[in-house]
């Protein structure tokens, strides 16, 4: 019996080349005669371009060409938005090089093409752009009032208003009734600060226009979608474009986008007829890559006196930034279905207004809408518990879906297939030592200890496995949500798996090898996974939204199933038995009730040699499959944080962090652990550290890692992680998705913990990130306003 | 992140370096560890026509015993300050502060002299050096001059080093037997000081006999917390007495307001951190 691969903590196949520096990032690419690009960017957040003088730059040594918006106006088109959330959605044109108006600081106004990166950079300073400054609107709530317009040719900053009402949708009761009859009503405003995805590898693009088919290498999460959008926008035949995502050093949603620089590099390369490379600097990455979160949530929670939630009303403002990115408009909508989280309350309404400001445009960032939703409901559950004087865990228990109630159709109309919140919570409590920490908290309060202790709780669920194509269609998203795979059987019986997912740190090469090794009974080492090149993997919808295993992995399994079906026919022929009598186990085909068998490799070779095949049998075992999920999967978990707050300085420290996640069946526990750790770090970063801050003129103040504080290992505690395993019933493996779990749950757990530590001192809320200065200011304010209510 | 083009020289002696400096004119920069200069050049916030690398001048590195003081070469790295036995014995405060600078890579490249001449208000080395009353030895074509720490730091990124001069050594008096503590406050582990306090305390017979307190990032230059120092002299070795004295830490300061906190918060931090630093330095 071979050891099952699924469930083994295999070290990742990908790592050896990455950690020994033999990586192939886009910037490592050097082509003969390659030219280099540098961008001239607007220093102003909103201005008319009155003139651009490129003459000095053009005569600078090594400069081959300088492109302005006017030069490419005829061909550049507008970067598309593929998710019109309403039929009336408004969006300004989004040219890759601004033509006459810039709407955020960092927008490209010209591009230098030169023989070396240094020559290109030198010439940037020689481009003389004259601007007429226009008023800027930076604050989201102010933008919503339309007093200042982010674009002079739009008559409102409002892009779209999207509404979900459970009464109207027929998925629940009307919210008005719930609010009117509420025995307890909790009203709050939460600010989801703007975050920067801050992936490690800056974005980089190389375009080779020298053959019939143009090749683009890009540090992207979405090579397939990118090719389609480039073709549609620039009017090129799709077949003339090949897009390759080589090693990609992180994305977190920040590379789930098409960017002006991809268009510019392609246009420049075609113009000069030579390979061109553009690699952004870290500052450019922080300034002009898309940002995430940036929402204001006005929330009302209705409940009975004994703690049964009866309704939730959300007024959401979502900052689109200056333009609509490909899916920026849809990010808040992804969250809209998750505000009800693990709870079963009957009435829900969300009204989301997408609003333009003069800042970098926004898009997906790890969790994409779902962290914001989870934050709101989990903060509210704590607020309600405080209001009612109940234990926050007891309150959650009263409202969550019990395990015997699955499948459960929620107030947003989603069917949760499975889950066991009781089990995950019980395990978390046991690992945490909840009662002991509560006792210590009481002692510290009693002693008026300068360091106070708080316990933060967050449960979560999220919709993963993006996405059933018909659901995306119903939400007006332009594409489907299926995934494709091919399993190629080589003559020796070795396997090549071609996947349409596009890993950039997730370890698909390892995990897909494990899936196929089990399925076909071949050694893990004999499976090669190919991806990230539209010429190798023709069909795919790439990697984001914790979709790759639950959707792409299922396509791999389905393709492997087809291989087995084909091979059975040949094996039967080889052993002169009937197909029905062939069994396949451990990599061997055997004839039922006999000791006759033939190995997978022998069948593979027989297919290759094709000397003796059944009539009509094509001489190969290769198989394709495209999997379109019928439903989402719903991972869930319970996170507990013990937070220490130094009341003298406002410094917050995580003393203990316990999370129990239920991500369904696990293919590789080591990869899952890694995903959870990274996710926690990013969620904690939102709670305590990160915020994109602009000055009054709209310049990004946190424009380098000196000011944009990304936590590193010494800032994070030793995480206690554990899992429960309730298989998903929506796919053959029972997998759910883990990419975003840690990010979604940790932010509210941390903030709830900070508040729990200082609420008795009169602090009611602290904006994220909960910096020492803010915590201290909140404590000071509580002192002057009289403290405990 | 590509700097403008520049000429480069790497002289082998201080005398040679002074000659190169004199010939190069105004638009020249000395390069020590490069941990501050190279980043600003890459961002093109500085674009010197010439860079003179001090890295090959052996006489500028190392720590020597010089009687009642230690003589520290300007090119001595942060890492060497952290691990040097003479410093550990006589001015451990310097090692404590240097240990909080950035990460191992930066500490292996960045230098004591470079950090002092760079004079970033949030930099960690100036306040301990000021608290220790060090003397700066500057070499010029006309010979050597000595500048007291109190006169060396003149403003935001500005020191007494003139064009054409090289900081060769820093003479730091010995504080053998004193208690020391560098209390640095940051939001993440690898960050410049939001506020930091450098404290040295000599305890005698149950009271504080002498105290030297330097403040980091409480003005455009490092400051001495003289009011605290005075209040501590003769104070009993109790937390309460130290807290009372530390309440003067904000006096005479002029801190900036930025993303990490406003001036009021920084003054408050200075008090809390002074209290904490002195408590540890006094061995409580
Ligand atoms: C990521 C990072 C984090 C950091 N974090 C911290 C921190 O937390 N705390 C902290 O204090 N510092 C920090 N630093 C700065 C570090 O301490 C630097 O090493 C120091 O500021 C400059 O020293 P250097 O030897 O690198 O000098 P350089 O960068 O080479 O030079 C700095 C300046 O001093 C001048 N100069 C250098 N040597 C002489 C000399 N002998 N005579 C005259 N002029 C001279 C140069 O011309 C230049 O203007 C950090 C740096 C980095 C890159």
C-alpha cells in the first residue's frame, strides 16, 4: 500500500530554487537588444496637464523614445472594469498614460524608453510637464458629498450604489421591521483604513515584440485574464499574444489586476520593435499599485434583550480611488454576502456606494471585502455583549448556526454546506486557557496594573472557491469562475499536470503533485506541474479568492479521473479482459478475481508505442477537464487573542494568539500552516500597524517601508494554530480554501482584545491601526470625559 | 532606484582623503557604511558629483583605550560597537543603543561616525554620545580640531563638520561602574526611534550620585535632560523618586509631530521612558 500523499506535510517543491536564488522573476529576464522603461509620474493628485516638453529627455544620452498620453491616445484605449455592479455604474476613462488630466499622485504622464535602466531614469527628470492644479478630494465621506469632484468631467463622485435587502430578495425579513422592533440597537461607524498590498517582488514587465506572437512576461496573478484584456483593449488578436507569469513574488490581490504599465510596456515595445522591460521601484509600487480596504461602515445591529440578533443594517462607503480597477467595484460586493457571517439572524440590508477620490485606485487585497464584513459583525457582537453584560462567546453561541442545522441557507441566500462552529470554538478555548486568562484580567483590573489584559474573540466564515460561473453572471461579472487542468501521461508513465491556476507563493506545484500522485499511484517526484504561461496552459482563470484548490484542484482530479478511464480501456485490452472487470489501485490495473495486473507505466508505454491498441483508441492517455463549481465552499474558524495594553505608553502586545481553522480536507498541512501564519500577519497588520496615509495635497506620506509599517517576525507572537476538519460537500475532495482565513479573522480578534483591555477605563473605540499614540490618546480622552459610563 | 552618475574615489589614508576632498570642490560626499547616504542617493534626494569612500582607511576603525577615555574610530561599525569588550566595560550605553539600530545587515555596514555625522534626529547614536560628553576629532587640511558633543549637533541633519573635514575619531570618557540603559520606543521592532532615552547613573550609598540622560528625537538635535539629571542627584533609590524626577523629561524639548505621534505624546513618552531607563540603570 502506498502512503497517501493527501494529508502529508511535504516540503514544497518550489522552495529549493527560490531560497537558493535560482529564481526567475520577471526582472531577471534579459533579452538581446532589450530596452528599459522608466515612468514620469504626476506629483499632483489632481491637475490638468497643460503641456509636456519632452525635447530635453529625447536628446538625453541613451534615450530611444519618449511617449506621452497624446502620442498613444489613438491606440491606448481605457483600462477596463469587468465588474459593473449596477447597469448605471459610472466610471471615468482610465488611460494608461494620462492625456489631459491626472487624478492621483503617481499617475503616469510619460514613459522613457532607453538603452539602459539608468539612462531611462536620468531622462525622467528632463521631462518638463506643466500642470494646472485642481482641487483634490481625499476623504471618502467628503467625496460622497460631491463638494469637490475627483474628475472634472464627471458630475458626481458616485460610481454606483448597490443594494441588497433580504426582504426584497426574499431571503429573509425586511430590515425596517427588525430595526423598529429592536429591544437593543447598537449603532457604530467603523473605518477600514486604506492598506497597501506590499507584496515583496515589485511589479515587473518584459515584452518581446520581435516574433509573430508577442510575448509578455509579467509579475501577475492573472496571466490568462491579462492576455484577454490586453487583446480586447488594444484590439490585438488574442492568438498574437502570449503571457507568461514566471516566478511571482507574492500578490495578495495586489497583482489581481491589469496595470497601466503592462499596456505601456506593450505599446512601447511594439513601437520601437525591440524587447522592453519595466520594473517599478518600491516607492512606485507603494504609490501607484492598487490599494485595498478603504471603506466606511455605518452599521446598526438589532437584537432582543436576551441577545438574539434580529437584524443588521449596513451603509457602506467604498473608496474606489481615482479609477475603477478591473474588479475594484466588486470588492465590497464580495463582502456584502458575508456580513451575516456564521449567524442566523433573519433580516439584513446593505447599501454600498462606490465613490471616487483622488487617490490610487483600489482593488483586491487578501480577503477582498470579507475581512471588512467580518470585522464589522465581530466588533458588533462584542459591543452587543458589552451592552447586555453577556460573555461575548455565549452571545455568539446563541446566534450561530448549530452543526446539525447544515446545510443552512443564510439571510443573503447562500447555502452553507457544512461547518461545526461548536467544535472549532471548543478546541480554541481549550488551547487558549480562556478561564485562566479571564481570572488574570480581573486581577490586573483590580490591582490597577499599568499593563492591562484583554481577550479578543473573532469567529469567521468566508465564501471560497470563486466561483460558480452562473453566480458570477448573476452579479454582472464579465467572466466565469471555472478552472481548467490537463493531465499529460508521458511514455514512461511520468506525469505533467498543466493547471490554469497561477501560483505566486501558494505551492500548487507541490499540492497538485500530491493530488495526482494519490490518484494515479505514481510517485510524488514523478509529477511535474506546469503553469503560468498561456502557451502551455491555454485555458485558465488564475489564482485569487482562495479558489485554486477548491476549483483548480478539482479540475486536476477530474482530468486524472479521465486518464484512468482511458487507461482502463487499454489495460483491459492488454490483459484480454473485459473493461468492467478492471480495477485500478495503487498505480496498478488488475483483473477482478485474478492475479493478473499491469502497472500504470506499462499502460502508458503501450499507449505511446501504439503497436497494439483497441480499435478506435487514440494513442495517448492525456486528458483535460474544466471544473465549474456548483457552489462556494465555506471555511470557518475561531480565533482568540490575549492582548496586553501598556496604559502608560499605549503600546499593544500580543501575548497569545490561538486560532482553530476549519478549512475542510487538507492536502498539505505545512502549506496550510504557512498560509495561516502569513494571513494572520496581514490581518494583525491592519489592526495594529499598516495604513496608507496621504497629506492634504494627496501625496502618499507612507511612501516607503520607513513609514508604511509592515510587521516582521519579531513583531508577531508564536501562533498556536490547530484545525478541525469538516469536509466540504461541494467538491470531491472536501477542501474549502485557506488563503485568506487568517487575514479575515485576526483583525477583529486583535481590536476586540485591545478594547477589552481598556474598556473598563472608559475607552469605547479606537480606529485602526491601533497605534500606541491612538491608544494613549483614547485613554487620555476617557480620563477627561469621566471614564466608565 | 538608480542614483545619478557620480565619480568615485577610495583613498587609503586620511591625508590622501583630505586631498581628494579639497580637489573635488563643493559637490562631494564622504561614504562610510552607506546605509544612509546610498538610500538618499537612490531616491535622488542627494546627487553628489563625487563620492569619496572611507572604507579603505584602516586607521579609522576600531576601539582603543586612551587613559580616561576610549578612542573610537569613525568607521567602527555598529556591530563592532555592540560586541567590543572595552565598550562593554566602560560605556555599555553605546553598545545598548547600537544594538537597537535596524538589523544585523545594517549593523555590519553602518558606522558609528556615519551615524553621528548623519545626525538624524531619530538616530540612536547621538543621544548616548551627548549624554557621555564625548569629544569629536575632526581632521582638515589645516590640521585637527576637537568639538565637544554639546557643540557638535547643530540642527536637523546638521553637525559641526565643515566642508573638507573628516570625522576621524570620537573620544568617549569612561563611565566604568555606572549603570546604563537605552530605552527605545518603536511601533515595530525594526524602526527608527519614536522617542528614546539614554541613561547612565552612578549609585553611591543608596542614593543617586550622578545621572546623565540623553533624549533621542525630542528636538532637531539630541538633547540632555538636564532638569531630570539635576532632580536625580541625591535622590533616594526608589521608583517614586525616579518617577518624580522623570516628570521633568519634557522640559525644554521641541519634538516633531508625525505619523507616530504628536509632540504632546512624545513629551509624555519621554517622561515614561526616562523613568523606565533610570530604574533599570539604577539597578532597581
Ligand atoms: C533599513 C535601515 C534601518 C535603519 N535603522 C536605524 C535605526 O533604527 N537607528 C539608527 O540610529 N540608524 C538606523 N539606520 C541608519 C544607520 O544607523 C546608518 O548606518 C547611519 O545612519 C549612517 O551610517 P553609515 O556609516 O551608513 O553612513 P553613510 O550613509 O555612509 O553616511 C552618512 C552621512 O555621514 C557622512 N559621513 C560618514 N562618515 C563620515 C566621516 N567620517 N566624516 C564626515 N562625514 C561622514 C556622509 O557623507 C553622509 O552624509 C538605519 C539604516 C537602514 C538602511
